[in-house]
């Protein structure tokens, strides 16, 4: 179960998503580029992450340490 602070907004900026989910910014950007997670593009051209999508993704891919696995990559 992922516990977020009360009042966490449904859309998170890159920095907020990184802090709330303990993920690096580069991991979040890679997930956005690969389509692993949906994002919302603001009129100013910034991307925001859907909080509930991140919660679902992390909940499905957590092995007790909040690691997120993206799509399979060939070695």
C-alpha cells in the first residue's frame, strides 16, 4: 500500500512525483517517453503525471522496495 500525504493533487509535477514516489526524475522521464505512464501536457508545454496512474503502476510492480519496472528491454 502506498501512503501519500493528505491532499496530494491528482496531477503532479516531475519534482513532486519524484519526491512522493521516491523515484528519480530520469526514471519518471523515461517512463513518460516509453508510454509506461500517462502524462498531461499543460498549455505551457510542461508534462504532469497522473498521481493515480503512478500509484497503480508502483503497486503492481513493487517488490517491497518501490522499484518500478518499465517495459521489457532487450539486452
